[in-house]
C-alpha cells in the first residue's frame, strides 16, 4: 500500500501527532525521553504559543498500511528570515519508521510546502524558537536524553542524508562531574571579578523575589544569544509563556543571577533544574494518573543525581572576564549539597568556544552531538 500523507487539522489528529513517538516508535526505548504531552500540545498549538505571532506551521502525519508511520512539522520563522536575510523553511518534530517510502513522502511534502511559500532552503530539525528542540542526535545513542533534547534512532541520520540534506551546524553536549567543592582558582577569580566590576550574586526563595529580574534576565539572554545560529529575540509574550512553563520546575538553590550593583542590571545567570529524564519515562509524558508523582519526586531531588543546566549566559561585555567563575562559586556547592553528582550541559554550538572553555578543569566529557541539516530546494 502506498504512503498517505494527512495534514493535521483536528485536535484528535494533533494528539496523535504528539503521542506517536511516545506510544509507538520509542515504546520501551531506554534512552528516549518523552516531552510532557500537555506542553508539546501547547507548543504546536497556533492559538497558545506566542511564537505564532511571527511563525507559520503545518503538521503532517504519514500513514502506511493504515497505521501512523511518521510525522513532520513544516515551519517558517519570518522573524528569523528577516534578521538573517534568508528564505529558510524549517522541518521539526520529525519521527519516522525506517522506510524509504515514508521518509520520501514526508520530506517531499515538507519541501513542496516550503517551495510553495517562496522559500529557497529547508533546515532542521529545528523548532519555532531556540528554546524548542534543535538538532538531530548523531552521536550518543547509548545515552539517555534530557528534557530539553530529543532522541532519534541511528537510521534517521542515514535517511535524512539519503534524501539530500547536508550538515549545516552541530551542537555538542557535555556530562560534567559536580565537584565536592569549588576549585580554588574559581574562588579566587570570582572574588576578583566581583570586586573589580562591582558585581553581586543574588539568590531567591520564591517567585515574588525573582520577579523584578525576570525581564532583565531574558533581555540579557536576547543580547547574549543574538549571534548564535538562527536565534531570534524572545518577545514579552514569549518570555511570559516560558516563565509560566518553567518556573514551576525551578529549585531556587539552583538559580544564580549576577547583577551590577550600581545599576541593578543583570550581567550573568545560571539556572539548573533536577533531571526529569527518568520521571518523564515513567510517566510516559503524562501528568495523570500518576505522572505528577514521578515528576514531583525528581524535582525534589530525592535519589536524583543529575542536574540539567537549563540556561546560562553572560552579557557580551563581560564575557571572558570571569563572570562564569562567580556563577560556579554558588552553583557548585548548591548542587553538591543537594545531592547532585553530575550536570548535563544541554546542547552548545560546536563553534561556541567561549561556552565550552568554561568546562576546562571539570573533567567534562563530550558525550552527545546533534546536527542541523540544510537542503536547497
């Protein structure tokens, strides 16, 4: 039977699109970590995600022999195209069985969609913004994913390259042992930097305390991440959206914000969350009936040895001046005292030497690699 491509138009189809990899393709896979279904439903919902103020998308399901065999999202980020002066469409949320007909049908559909809208290239896997999943796993198939990344079978790489896609850029991920104490070098640099530039480390106990700094933090993130591949600044609506999504997951002992004392401006930040990978596996991406229990247990850190480095950034004018040491001087003892023994860096662009240099001296291991592909259409 030939492959049938169906455009997602109903809520029922949307749920099938989101749950296909969880319930079918990766069922019982020890390394795949499902997204929280409610969050992913919201991410691709044009009425809920503020990214659709400047993004377009369509979602497609591939059926073979009457069963779902693949999915793909087609995306145009108009703001990114304007900022980077390009005509790119993106593919994302891509999953498929190892079948030539299915893969050809999915990518032909995506390319026809992009071509019909005047695009000249297709890149991916990418999402609507940089806070969505990016890149295809190409190394580290025997390592469990984080909440912020996706797993993929090794055949994905072969199939995507077979249909004409070539490397655009890679991200690397590090597993970093959490030291028992802050290295002496970092303590020394942290004090020097704080004194020299008039910086102060802020800690928080609740949302009310951090609220005055939320917009400042994200504004600084927009500045710090501006040169990075495909980045588009987050709008106020997006900031509010992500705050609502991620703040409930925060442990305040793993949040560090550095400010300049005389101006109160944010010049650096580090935010970690306890790894939710195993909890999401146990819950199969659902909160109910018992998923909330697994997630809550992981967030409290009981028996959880891994912390995910969710966000880290330093203002461009302070990069290379030791502000990271000030962040680490707080984060390391906080993480170790809470029982965490390893940190996951999450994806970092392979060309971002500054961010990778901060792991020098920590016995960090580059254990995963992801790739964005591009094809001229």
